[in-house]
C-alpha cells in the first residue's frame, strides 16, 4: 500500500486518520480512491481549484512561443479538469495570444 512510503509528518498524519476512523467505527481506507480523498482533504488547500481556474482564465502568451503558450494552456486545462468544446478552447486560446499573432490568425 502507498502508505508504506509515508515518513515523518505524513506517517503521523496517516496513523491519526486511521485511529480516528477506528474510533468513529468507520471502515478502514481500502482503496486508492479513498486514500486520495483523505490526502486531498488534508494537503490540498481549498482554494487550489479556484487558483487553477484563475490562472487559466488570465493566461496570456507573453514571451512564450505560440507552441509553448498552447502547451501551458493545455496543461492548465488538464489540471483544472476543464471540459469544453473545441470552439470554447479556441476562443480561450485566441484571447491570450499576443496582438501581432492574433492579427495573423484572424486574417
């Protein structure tokens, strides 16, 4: 099980989770999905997803190449678990392009 890899704080935290579940007569964590849920609840800040959306919403090409910008946008969309149709993604991409590139694309 993945918990065998825990050390220091993570190991102490995990033992506490298991003890609390036992004290409350809850079932032990038996699957990876349950374990991920417990770890996310503890270690991922509540604003994490909102921050991902904000980063994606405000993403601009800047000094990156078009290819680098596209890859960064794609990674941000995957992290934020954004599912939208191609037209929405294209619109999002075009908005962030530098003006000289945008003029060429829209020509």
